[in-house]
């Protein structure tokens, strides 16, 4: 490689493309370029490094995730300006606190492979061979250092990952949809921060909701959130939304020190909320909306109530059996209707969630609600959690004994399943937590989706949306990020996040409706 680079010295930048044709070997390490940038100011090239796996016996995802984290830190030390534009850059995306599969690292029984963004150096768009060699050598040193550095923390990182998954695997048997370990720190330092709030009150389960979950690493004690309807109430700024957000983000395991390592939710947990103005394409919202054609409700400008009704049904259509809702971000008229005000109505177009809660539960769907304003919701709840000073209290028995409210119970019906056809626009790219296209009237925005925890997940979705799709959303087949993305810039998502994106795309057509 060095000989080839030296022969290129001073040539036009496009000569770097010659590096794509070869694979290079340095001892037991294999090098190859998967992508060469067209210009020093363009997104960087991608260098792939493969070495034999000498770290066997650890969970694949935990090892991949930790290597990404260590590599991120070590590459920052060697990345520096070596010419114009992005010359000299060496990087992988900054990781969140979630343990995820990524396109930067792939571990098999035989090999460990990484992909790294490298900005090939130039000046006046002429190749700087010496600087390019220095860059590649520094990247190799960072890679070797990373393999050595992770050996001291792989045991603990693997333990956190394994405990999370062992607890998750036992939730169903214990008839739970979530678990919050005692001692967890749920509040964050700021709204967009992942760091735990210093001095925050550690979580402590109410005695009546306390469960012990045995794992091969020991017994973990905390609050079990049961299947059925669970409602969280309490004064403002005392931890209701903090609890729900922690649960929503804990569809992914968290790294040691995050504070949410022992917060575990069902893999089918989906948070929904109102999204005024969102696109809805032929969603069966008959159970919530009584309007013409509500069996195939379509709009380019959904209201607060119709948007959350569509989101609820879309989640169920894909397979979710745990839906989370926060009243602060949800249209009130979707959640409940005051019975006195209801007497004034001659016509109703919304069948409220509170009227259908019992039926929803009977259909095997659990609902986790923050709902301070409705006694109708409380009396139908299997558990009522009162949050004060970030400490939970079980008020279930008190609600049953002290509140007597008649509920106009009505039947909930699951949505029809759609067979869709999606044709991608000609141009599609990620911009932060958005996906944009000149062919769309508005971007796909993921800022309010708590299941999206890093920009690399949006990059994965953008890559997935760059290809055609036809079929049921519940049958989406998602590849490992390594297999979808050539760059190291993608992280895994669930089927629910891909469905979330497709359901908001202007480019989908519904071909057929069938029963779930």
C-alpha cells in the first residue's frame, strides 16, 4: 500500500480510487478500502481492518459495542488536520450510552473486523502520500491499542449486557412488561444529556411491587411493572415522565455508570404520542375515530387525536403488546371525555382510550399511562403508581377503596394489517435526527421518538429507506448494520422504528388490507 501511495504522490485526488482494487496484508491484519471519497471535502473514505479473533467467549454484541467505544476514544487522539477539507480525519461515530449493534464493528468466531472513516489527505486536490501513510499507520496503532485496552473492561461490559438480557427473558414468565432495579438513577443531567443527574434520588420499589429476579450473576431486586394497565400519577416535576422516559429508552441495554443498567423493558414496548400535522396512510383507526373511511384513514395533516390514534394502531399492527402514553404529549380528547361535558355532545367522533382500556387489556395489550386528570383511567388500572420526589408509592388499593366511577366501557378492535409498497425518492440523506429528500414536503423527524438514542440509528433507517419495500410491516427483515451500511455510521433499530419511518413517508402506497 505504501509503495502504491508513494507512486500516487502529487497526482489528482481521484487517483486514490486505485486503492479500491487491492487488499493489503500486514502480519495477521488485512486492510482494504470499502469506499474512497470523491473529493477531500466530501464524506470520508472507509478503511476496513480485519484481524483474527483472540477474544472468544464473550457476547458478540457486547464485544462489538465495547470495541466501538474504545476505538472512538483512541481515534480522537490521532485524528488531526493533514491538508485541506477532511484530510487527516480518523473516526467512528460517537456512541450513546446504549449497547447496540453497529456497522463499525463485526465479530465472528474467526475474525474481528472494523470500519473507520478516514479523510485521505490532499492539498489543492493533489495527493499527499506521506501524510496518507502517516494517517493509515496512526489508525492501525489506534486499532491495536483498542484491542488491548478493552481487555480490562470486557468482563464488566459483558456482565451488564448479559444481566439485562437475562432479566428481559424472564419478564414474560413473571407476567411483567418492565423492571426497574433498586438503586437505579433515572433523572438525567439535562433534557438532551445521557449523564445521570448528580445527587438524584436512587429508585426504590414500593414493597407491594417488589420482585426479585435471579440471574447467573446474582439476584436483582426492584419494581416489576405487571402486564395490564398501569397508571402513573403525582405532582408536577416529581418524576412521572422521568420514569416513563427511562422505560422507553431501556428497550436497549445501558452501559455501566449510566444509572439505568437495571431498567429493562419488553422488546415490544412502544411509546406513542400526538404529532400534529403528521402523514397517515390508510390506517385502520375505527376503534378510536368515527369518521367516514376510518377503516382506511388517510391524511397529510393529522390532528392531535387522529395522529396518536394512528400511532397506537400502527404499533399494534407491527406486533407491539406494550404501549406507553404520557398525557403531557397526548391529545386529551383521545385519552378521556369528562362525562358531564359529554352530555352536551350531540355527535361524537372519538372513542376514547379510557373507554376501551379493559377491552385493550383483554386483547393482550398492556398500557402504561401517565394520566393525572382522569378517574376513569384510574379505576380501570391494575396498578396505580404515585410518584413524589422521584419515589414511587403503590396506590392501587386506595384507588379501589376510595374512587367509585362508572365507566362507559366499549369494545376495542385491533387494526387491519396493511400490505404496503414503498418506492424511495431519488435522493435521500440524513441531517442530524432527520431524514430529508427534495421529493418530500417535510423531513422525517425523529427528535420526539425516545427509542432513537443516537444519530447512527437514523442513518440506518435512511439506508433502509433507500431501497424498495413491499409487504406487511410486521414482516420486515432487518439486517445487521454491518451488512446494510458500508460506512461505520449506522446503528441498529427495531422493526418498530423502521415502521415508524415508513408510516410517515409520503412515498408509501397501501395495496391491500388483511386481518392481523
